[in-house]
C-alpha cells in the first residue's frame, strides 16, 4: 500500500517550489506530478508550444494535513484492513 496517493494534498519541502502546497495528479515510479507545479513548455511538431508536467521525487514532498506537514503510517483498521493514518494525530486518511 502506498503512503502517498493520487489527490492527496502535499507540501514541497525542497527545490524551486519549496513551501508550496498542491494536489497530486499522478503517481508513478519517477515521482509525483503536482497540479499546477513543475510545468514546462515544450515545442511539438505541427503545433506551437504545449505544457508538460514533470515529476517531483517522492523525497521532496510531504503529506499536508491542513495546517502542518506530517508523516503517513499504515496500520490495521477495525475491519482488519490496512488504512493510512497521520502519524502525529492518529487521524485516518480518506
């Protein structure tokens, strides 16, 4: 089970976009793609320029629970299934 999933809100901890919060659009082995961040212009033959999202590494983002960054843990819920939990507060993540 992944600790960070699509549509989670995260904060960027290092790099050009440090301190910005955004939602995750896509997750793959290269990293995470954030909504509205790390967009570059690329020339495409037969067209003008197009906007392309670039990945940000997992190690450069952290889960954002509304007012502070925190780690995500995986624990066993009441129905014996794995659930994601905010480590500092113990709240379940939907």
